[in-house]
C-alpha cells in the first residue's frame, strides 16, 4: 500500500471530524439560518473581482440548491482538493475531498478508493460562508465546477487576484448586472 494511502487509512480509522481550511481559500466567520432556494427562483453563481466588484463570470446551476464546487491543487501538499457548496440561506460548505495529509488538511474523514487512489471525504458539513473569496495562482489551478463543467478561475484575473463567489438571485441581485 502506498505511503499516502497508509496515512489516509490511519487517519480515517481515527474517527471524529476536524476542519482545516486550505491557505488559498479564505472563508469568513460562519453565520445564518438554514433555508432553501424558493421554487422557481432564478439563481446564479457569480464570480467577481473582489477589488473592483467587476462581474467576471455568471453561471446558472441546474441543481435546486444552487450546488457548485471548487477544485484546486493544495499549495503545500500539491494534491487535488475539492470543496462542495450549496445554497442554504447563504453559501454552505457541505463536503470536502482530498488525497493527502499535511499542513492545512484535516487528518480525519471517510476513506474511499477511486481508480486505485485513496480519497478522504468529509461529509455532513454545514459551514455557512457569508463571503467566499478565492485567491488564484497558476500553480493552484482553481476550477469552479457548475453543472459538470469546469471553469478555470485563474484565467479570469491575474495571479494572486482575489475573486469573490456569490449566489445571487435569491431576494436581490448584486450590483444590478
């Protein structure tokens, strides 16, 4: 068994739940109350330049809870991480998947095997994120996934640019675009 798989299997046996946030994703303090997108409400996932507020990308999720995910290469471990979000009276982180252990990655989770690779999965999360800001770098290869389609975030702005992701259309739109 490869060393990484041994470490992941050991961590999965440890049980419990620990949340650590990767350095390239900045999450604000949790808050909010559970809810759902009203039936028939038009919803978009928007990506804006955090400094100027300029709209860079607007996508309409097919999912009734406006689900999307962000996949990136961890800046220290150099392995893929995928975080899953949905609407629940705010953007909610509900699942994280990763394939290595180290700085900035939780040491626990459920172990799954995919294509011969060990993946740790943290399910059942409910962390409300009032402001989701992603700082992209070429080596982190951030991708926004909506409706099974990947959108490379590092192509939207220069290296190190802060991009804010929002779900709009529930109640009122941001910035009148």
